[in-house]
């Protein structure tokens, strides 16, 4: 391995690329070569370091751990000369704020603990040696040379690790069940079909630290006695697929995959299988069907995959995050892991915060933090000084929680008891300008389209629920429709075959529970209190208008008229309620009325 | 790194040669059908009905089995696509963040509905599921690249660029 004095990690996140990250990498290479430093400083391209909206194109220099942000190509010659030639940190280019994730980069948010995300943005995902340098594959070596499969299962059991895919079934218990089935060969699958809108924690791990998932899978395979594994990755994540394939190839070269791993008689190999855009494939029996090359339709359980899975053989399926945490548990001990979290939910969990908060992005916190701490301390509160209205947890099959739930601890039991669920960890925060009926309709539209069509309650039920919600949003609903909705939701939840149908009505049920008055406003008063539902609102230009004509130019249907420097008028009949005028107006003079 | 993931549909005079090559490479793998169809979609750009029949014949499975898989997954298309593909992310954050308005704008600028290809074969527009870039909402993807935080005026330039031959 070639040694470098310094390593420069440059973010080539798509947004940084758009802001000139590629030119910055080129400039760095040119400048370093000019000073004869090309052999001393290594440039590595990595995924996002900080939020590009705040940090612009950025890079981090190791071992000094200096984060330079908002760089332009013109800054590079000075930066290279000062930092790499003269060894002086250039304070004026340093990031002014600290990052949300990446505890190594400046002060972390006090409440974060990074286990799964520990290497993200820090190591080159294309180089196995960097992973090994961070204690990578050490847990595997310990396991294969000094532990029996039962001891591995015991240790993971003691750590309290629960499946991170959503249901929260104890991981070691699942392994044990699969191990006990007297049928061979056994298979291992990794669910990397992260389909929930608003969730992207698995993508980050797969792209930035694929080896941690691979190592976790090899350990699990040893514990179960599996000989072959599949990582089922969704087709929407091409970089994850590419990085996984590179990582698997390197692990094979190092003898960490294949025959006789670490010179023991344990053999295991891995393959990446790509999905093709079907949300239901995140359900484990559908995922297995898809790996087998069939339509990704779920089937009734039992038999559970632990008994009959891929090719009808015993199969253990876990989520990306579950596998990624396994090496750390074996390296640092079950007690260390179990010391974090709540009584029944141990360890840490990654969450993707999105929606109307100041700091969107990934976080990793111990279970048990309150929703309030996550939204207001880690997430920085609601954007633009607006008011918190609701938070959707658990993805499209989860539920929404409101103000009164803010002090609930984030763990599996508390969320389920409140009528939502943990799911894979997407948190979508909504401010008071969000219409909850419209949100329910949106989630229903998603699940209705993603319903695979195999069982009738889900195929027809989700469609009917959506029809009713659309009727209500269009101002044509009646009070009877609300009763009908509740009845339908109940039936679909009870009678559907898999988790998709069973969970699909959740957003409707939870919004009906907490925001019934909004539904009533839609059907009785024919008003949308949040001013979102198009059929129930209209736009009007107020006297604050300066006649700048920006709205008229941007209107897609030319519904706005008016002379220059004169107040403009919207023709209500032509207006399609797209809201672009309100977005582009620099004087906040477009009012929405309901 | 980027080269490895860009899926440029290769244009072959004789697609059969390419199909034969793809099928021969992957047919021995268990569960080969998805792998083969994914590869065809990536390299040819679509999986037409004649191609489905051809694959079925080669794999000795009923055409219905291949057709069933192709129509089940949203990534497979049965028709050739435009030179560029513009996908509108309909994840929650993007939906809330204004993608529906961008779609209206796109329809107006191209005169083509979402889900269609412009008559000159230049641009295909579609909606897609969450691409996992929620913090940058509203997001569209241009071919394989994610473009986030789109403002209406920036978007107009983007469409114009895509329509240029």
C-alpha cells in the first residue's frame, strides 16, 4: 500500500458536482502536481460530506481533520500552497458551521452517536484497505478463528439488536430459527430495497461504507451456516450497486469471500441482485421471489423464509443497517451496544430527517431520544419560523404523530403504541401549511400504485380509499364518506396478505384520528384550512403588488394580466392553482384563499 | 466512479447479437431472468414484445412469464425512449416541495404529457419514486443525474437544454 502524508476527501455529491466539484478536483490535481506533491497528497472522491446547501462544494483534509467549505476553483491554488506546501490551515476557507453528521468533523451534535455511519465520508469506499485500517474485518477474523456459531448468536442476542427493516424482530432470534432448520444449503439475503419515500440511510451506508454490510453478512452467514448470500439493491441506487460490486470483488481478492475464508473450512460468497422499481419487493417474501427472477409478489407466511426462502431453502433476511452494525457489536461487545438505547430497543438507529426542518439529512442517535429532541435539537426546528404540525414516521405505511407525542421516546414500542411505527427510520416533518387530507391522499396514491395486485383487499381496497380521499380533496365529499373511509381502512388492514396492505391505511387512520376537523372542513365547509387542495382554494393578487410582471411571465396558463407597474389580476377561471405565481413573487403579494 | 454507473443505451444494428450475448453471459445463473432483463433494459434501452418472445424462447419459459415480469416492474419499458429522460421525483418531500408545479411547467414547455416522449424523440418525461435526495427537494433526475433544489426559472433553462438537438 502506498503511503500518503495527507488525504483529501472531496465530496462529489451530485449537487456539489453541479456547483463545480469536478473542476475543483481537477484544479487540486493540477496544483499538487505543479508543486511536486502528487505523491504526498492523495485526492479521494467521496459522497456528500456536509449539506451542499450550506457547505457548497467542500472537502476534508486528513489527518488534520480540517473541513473546507464553499470552495471555488479560484480558491484552490492558494489553498494548496498554504495548506499542503506551507502546512498552514487556511482559516478563511474553513467551514463556519459544524456538520450534522460526521462526528469526526468538528463538534458533533451532542445527542448523536455514530455506529452505522462511523465510516461514511471518512474512508474511500473503493478501497478495502481503508476499511481494514478502521478495524474492518477484525470482527470477522475473531469470529471465524475463535467463536462457534452459537457463541456469535448468543453475543448478538445479548446486544439486543433488533431488525432495522421496520418490524424490529430480534436479529439473533431470526438467525437461530434459520440455523435450526435441518435443510441445506442455507441462504442469506440483505434487503437493500430501501423504497420508503423520505428514507435514504441505507443508500448512504451502501455507497460510503459497503464493506461494513459485507462483513456483517459474512458473520451472519457463519452464525447461520449459509453458503451463499444475495444483496437485493433497488435499481434507483446505481452508485450503491457499483460500489457494492467493487467491494465484493476486493473482498474476494483478499480471501474474505469465497472458499475457506481466513483459512478455515467456512466458505461463503455474495452477489448483488438488482431490483427494477417495485416497492413491494421490500417485503421479504416478495424480495425472495424477485431474487428468483419472478414477479415480486409476496406469499402467505408460514412457511417463513427461515424455513422456505430463496429456491425453497432456509433463508435469513435482514436489512442493510442490521448487517452493518453486527461487526461493531462483535468487536466492541454486546454490553457496549446494549448500554445504549431504551430497555427494549437497544443501540442506535439512523434516521433520515426530511420535510420542513432546518437541517435535513441523516442522523444516528441512540434509541430513546424524544421526537422533540430530534426535530428541534438535531434537526434545528421548523423551517422559516413556522409552526410544527405533524411528523410522519415509518414511511408511507406508518402514521403521523402530533404535538402531544413530541415527548415520546423514539423506540419501537412507543411509536407502535402511539399508532405509528419505526419502519426503516424516515422522519418527515410537516409544518402548519401542510394539508393532512392531502398528505393522506398522497401516501395512499403511493401505496395504491405500488400494490402488487395479488390480494383483493389491498388491490381494490387501496384504490377505493384513494377514490374517497380524492373526492374529499376535490370538495365533493360528504360526511358519509368519512365513515366509509374508516370502515374500508379497517377491512384492508385486517385482510391484506402482506405488510403493504396491512399498513397502507395507516396514514389515513392516523390523520383521521388527529386531524378529523380538517376532514370535516373539507366535506362540510368545502374549505381546505391549510390552503393546499386545489379545488378548494383560489389565488388572488393583493395591493402589495408592484407590477413587476414576474408572475405573469411564469404563469403556465397565462391567467395573469396587468400593465407594468400596475397591480396584476388573476383570472380565476383560467387559473389552474399551480401556485407558481406565489412562489416567484418577490413581494409576497399573492394570497391564497380558501 | 461515474463511468461505472452511466447506462447509455447502446444502439446496435442487430439487436439479436446483443441479446444472444446477454443471455449467454447470464443464463446459467439461478434466477437469471431478472438479471437478463435488467441488462437488456440497460444496454438496449427497452424490452419490446418481440424481444420478450425471443428471451422466453431462449430461456425455455412461457412468454407470459417474461411479459409478467417486464410489466410488473416499473424500470422495464416496452418502447424505445427519448435521447434524454427527465424523471420527476414524487417522494414526499419533493411532492411537498413543488414537483407537481414543475410538471405543469414541463408540460407547457414541451407540449408533451408526462409519461410520453416528445415527437422528435428528444425527451422522455416520467414520474419516479423517491430517489433518496429528499433534503434537496424538489428533485428531478436528468438521465442518471440528480438535480435538486430546482427553482422555476432554473427549470426552464434545463428543459430548453434538453430539447436542444
